[in-house]
C-alpha cells in the first residue's frame, strides 16, 4: 500500500520537530511527513547508518519544504535525551524495542532497558522540551503508543508496561500543558509493518512453535477486524494531524489505529 506524504493543510514552517527512533519504520515516516509540512526535523536515533539513509531519502524526496537533520542519540543516556529536546516545538516520542518472552523467562536487565527507552526517556524528553514550549505558548507532544497501551498480550510484559505508562504520562503532560498552549496526545496503532514487528513475528513463531505466516494470521491479527498490517505512513499522517491547526483542542487523548481490535 502506498500512502502519499504530501503536506496537505498542515503548515509547520518555522517549527522544529524532534522525532526519536527516526532511522526506520514509523519514526522515519514521521520525520519525512513533518518535513513535508515545512518543519525542521531533528531525526534522533542510535543507528547512525540508518540516519544517513534517511537523510539521503529526504534529499531525494520531492515536496519536502522542510529539512531533516541527523541527531545521533542513545536514549539510555537520559541526560543526553533531555538535552536533545531543548528548543523543540514538536516532540514525537516514537523509539521502541521489543522482546517476546514469558515473564518467568524475561531477562530483568532487558525489562529495565525497555522501560528506560520507552518510558523514562520520553519523560526526560518532555521535560527537556517543555520550557521552550511554555515560553512561546505553543507546543505539540505526540507519543507513539500502541494498541498495547490499551490492551495486553501474553509474553510482552515490558512492552505492555511501557506503553501503558506512556499513555498515562501523555495525559499528565496534557493536563499540565493545557493552560500554556501545549497539547499532548498518543497515537496507538495496531501491528505496523516495521522491522520491529518483523522481529516480533520471528520471536512469536519460536515461542509458539508455528510458522511465521501463522503468527500473522492466527495471533497478530486474530482480534483485528481489518486483516492487514498498518503502514508507517498512515501512522505518520495521524501524527501530523495532531500537530496541525485543527487539533488545538485535542489533548489528553489517544488516536487509536487498531483496525477494530479494541471494538471487541
């Protein structure tokens, strides 16, 4: 499925956006989409090669009135994360990682790393961005959550815990920022066609002893009315929408893109 990255009615010229996990998947799509709307995008990721590929793709993409700047960043360095957010008008907390294991086999150090990258780092990034946003009376925080921020699945203790926490953090930021022109929302997709999901499919196949194609049909999409994966560009459109002029009254909520999963 091909989804356009045209700028539409979202005009972000003069705005600076920080997007984490930008070297691939949803983060890359968000970086390109916000740049298409005129924003200067700080593309943050620990994958320097991926950032270089993103920069090359941005340079070759027609219609980008903004630009993409590489921002190498390891989110386990929390002080560096907070500093990277200084001066950002828009913050997109997207970076994530996944490990599929039963709780009794889940490595504690991995649980801690997942919570650091996916919950503590977003807190520090928000903390770093808010003084500038408050100072100018305008800011947009978009947290890329997941249907797993609203529902649980077996074998994903760290990921589900982090995403549930991110949903709560987003609401607190919305309440605190409302009087100062700052909105905070989540975008919560179902399974997106990304490298992280491809790895998850392989992990689930190993955990359940079934072929990868059955993981998609029997497990990932079992509760989804729409029987396909979400495309990264679709998530990026939702992120851009929440940064635009028609959503200044939308805050403290979740835009769910789960193909009908939570309708059950």
